[in-house]
C-alpha cells in the first residue's frame, strides 16, 4: 500500500498477515539484551539436564549415535552404566512430560508393549544402577510437579517404579545433540544452534530424527502421524536453551494436515502454484539445490521461511539419502544465515502414512520475534515486524558470505536459483510408495 503497509494472505494456511512500517521500532524489539555471564569451565557440559555430564537427569536412552575411530555408530537400549561411560553425539530420550501420554494409548487403544522394549525395561530395572536411575528420575519429575521433598520420600519405591513405563514404551521422544555451547564459547549467549553445526553434522541430526520417526511407527500401530518440531530458545517454547527436536505420536493428522490434504484434493498443484511458483515470480526465493528450495513464505503468524523437498517421495523416511541431504543442507543454510540469536520454531509437515493424498515434505522456520496479542485474537489478522522482503534481504547477503567461507554446502542463492516452475515432484508420487 502507498504508506508501506504490506498485506498478505496464504491460501494454504488460511492466515492473513499485515506488516506495518515502524512496528519493529517498539521497545519490545529495540531493547538491548543484558551482557551475558561468562561460562565457568567446569560447568561447560553441565549447564542443563540435556548436557553430557547430566545424563543421570534424563530418562533411559532409546538410541544414541556415537563417533568411534571416525565412524558413526548407532547404539540401542544401553544400560545406564554404558550410557555414563562415554559421550554421545546425538541421543534419543523420552520426554519427561509427554503431550500424548502412554495412558492415552493404553486406555483408549489397549496398546500392547513390544517384547523387545519389555525386555529392555526388565533388564534396566534388574540392574541396581538402572533401578536407582529410574527412582531418581521419578523423584525429579515429582518435584517438578510440585510435591515436597517429604512427600516424595514417603512414596513407596514400587509405586515410583510403576510410573516408569512411559520411559520405555511412550511415543513422545527428544532428539538431543551433544553441545550446549559452540566450541570455544566464552559466555552464556554463545549457544550451539542448528546453524552452528557443520553441514555434515546437521545431516546426521536430520537422519537420526528420521530413523526415530520410523521407530515410533514400528512400536505403536495406532500412531497415524508424528509431529516433528524444534523449539529454539525459551521465547519459542523450549524448556532448555539446549538444541533438541521433539517427536510426538498422534492418533490423528491434526487440523493443518487435514486442511492441506483437502485443498490438494481440489487443487493437486497447490504447493507449486501457491508456493514455489509464487515465490519465484515475486523474488522471494532464498536458496535452492537439486533436492530442495527455500523461500520467504507469506501468510504466517510469524515471519516464516519455507523449505520444500522436490522429491516425488512425500515422507522423509522414503526419501533417498541424497534427497534427505539436500533438505538438510537447505535447512542448515537458513539457520546459519539467521544466526543463533533469533528464537524460532522448526515445524515439519509431510504426507501421513495412511493418506491417499500426496503432499510434499516441507519445513517451516518461524521467527518468534512477535507475540500475538489482543488485536490478533480479535481480528485473526497477524501483525509481523518484518516485511517479506526484509526477511529475504537479511538472509541472502549472509548466505553468500557463509558459502564463500565454506560454512554451508554449495547451493544456488537468490538470483542464481533456476526457480523452475512446478519444480515440486510430489504430484508424480507413485501410489506404490504408499
């Protein structure tokens, strides 16, 4: 509009957004952060419960990825003694506070535990160190729930052990990398974000997450969809400022996926036409490689970068290694260009395993730089502090510099991108892949 106001509506998300010049000049955006404290060397790996020196403060590991002699090795169902004996590069652990609880699956679906997981639980509790670990974790959980030390101490041990089933059979998992801070960090602000990985490390993070999606599906036949997301920093909903992804098994697709699949049934080329084609015609594409493309997306409650897979496969676990690597490289590049200081949510969307309708694997990175309030609640119009082109212009120069410095993989950036119309191949997805 003539005054600089930018209004946009996303036909896929159904969200209306306004950018109003000057909104980012408000004190909430301009106030300076306090000087961060220095890191005490002895605390470098014990700042939070996800840090390597605090393994005893997290539930039993399900899987870990460890580098030995230059080779990465997957290890499953380790005893607590083995867990404590060496540091993992990536860990899959249960969430201490499930969103969809184990009782939900047991009472609503008569969910039966797998023999392999029951065996793991039995062996873990038969080990005195493992048994002590479980009691310690239950005590921690009870303390978070508001019970006093006396109340926790008075609770019988057998009652506490009976509360341990979700650690071995639940469907809400965390993927936790090793580092809390970047290598050589001197102060508490130098956090290890997704963008601080090397491209190779970020691919391992992606691959480890995808393997965990498959495992949840194998363990629970009633799971129809797995929500995958990453809350970076407390402003984005994270309990700890330690990077991690969350995977939550659901017995439904969720409103967003249901809405999108309904639209795709009516407009099969939806994601090409309103996604990558629109972005290309309006100079909103940020970067692209053979397997994926990133662009500033319109119509989200927060400034958003969308990354779409070009693969004909529509589920991450059915992608080729090359296609997963391509998606990982683009997501990594976007995080690197953003920087660790921006709180954000990384949200994964893909074709549910029981859907006859194809939708491409796509990821939204949403900058949590604005807080919806009364105006948004009353009008359903979201006001954001950055225009679409301000987001683009903030990221593109950084991408060029990162590529020149060898910190991200080789890819086309901005005007270099071919931006071929209808480049998303999900519409050619074979029904034999379902």
